């Protein structure tokens, strides 16, 4: 029998490692070490690496994105990315492209993640248009920030203060939200 909380710890460790290094570069042993369990326990709990990868894919960006009370969504989205970077947390927005590229079933991962992220964003902004174009644009903008800051290390705090990044990039994201409705 596995320890209570083992699955959650293993999935969180995998989420972080896959998000930072990709599917092919991460081993079960790596996940086990980060989670504090043996590789055998990881296999017992998860079955295999492909199932672990699927479980570690972020469901959708969490709704814990609100910064200051009343902060506009565009700024709150950017603030959450900055806060996750500062805390060393996994960044779902930087993981999306890698999750598709490295997935054992790329077509399935592409369709699933595209739908989940666009649907989530459309719900946040009330985009009910058939194409959900505005939601798609927002996903692209936020993925760009997530990947740029985490994968390429752009706009680090020593280069641009966090609040300045939130103000400037948040304004870009908010402009998409406030812009004309999608068609």
C-alpha cells in the first residue's frame, strides 16, 4: 500500500521536472528523488512514465491568479507568472509547448491542451465567440511570457523589476482583453 499523499507528491515533482526539462530528459529516478520516494514506489503509484507525464500535465492554469483585490485580469495573469518564478514553482504557461512536443501522443496532447487552455481563458474573459479568437490571443501572449521568462530566462528581476514587468506586460495582456471582441 502506498503512503497517503504519495501520488500528489510524485505528480507535483514530475510536473516541476517535466516543465523544466521535458519528457525525454526526466527519468523515473529523478522524479522519485525529488518526491522523496523510491523509483519502485513511483512505478507502483503511477504505472509508467507516460501515465506519470499525463498526470503531471497542468489541468489548466490555477485560478489563484488574483493579485491585489480588484486587479484587472491581464495584470493578475502576469503577476501570477512573476510570483511563481520568484517562488521557484512550476510554470504551466511555459510547460504547454513542451508538454505537446514531448508527449508520447503528440496529436492527442495538442488537441487536449489547446482545448483546455483556450476554454479556461475564454471562461475568464467571457469569450463566447465561435472561434474564441480573443482567448487564443491571450493564451499566446501569456505562454510567451511564461516561456520567455522560464525557458530563456528573459526579464529577470535584475534586468527589470517585477512590478515594472507586471505593469508593462500586464498592460499588453489587458489590451487584448479590452480590445474588440473575437469573431
